[in-house]
């Protein structure tokens, strides 16, 4: 199996930063939504900006070099974001996350406690 981590990393970074040419969805968990409902200072736009600007990748949080996971702190709360890869029909995982014709990316933003 070929090492496509560089191509996957590039696609993940582009998708995470808002490149709409990369097919995918951005979701947030009920916990993040609840936090926004409870704390009006927690705004969706600010969470999205924090995820898009994340660049603190290391061997600990990115062992495969694909930039598919990160942790951010928002108003004293730890949030995680994670990119998963699905086949276009969304019934199973993608055969090749480096191939945009075979992959739909799903970026999920969650509370660390929900992971």
C-alpha cells in the first residue's frame, strides 16, 4: 500500500480551512451545541476559526502526518476536532482518502469528554 499521507494531509488542511472544492461536511456534537446554548460567549464562528487556524501538529497528536485531529481550548473548555473519511455514498469508509473522487470528508467538532 502506497504512503499517501502527504496528499491526505494537503486535502485535510484545505478542507479544514474551508476549501469548498473538497467534498465534505462539518458537524458538531450535541455537547458542543449545548455548550453554545449555555454560554453565549461560545460562538460557532469563533470555534470554526479556531479549527481552521489550528497548526499545532506534533508526533503525539498527528502520528501519521495526515492532519486529521486537533485539540483547541475555547473559554476554558477542551474541544477536539477529527476528520474521518467515507465513501461517496456514506455507507462505509473510503478506500483511498487521497482520492477526492472516492472520499467524502467529515469533520466533527466535539467536547473532549465526548471522544
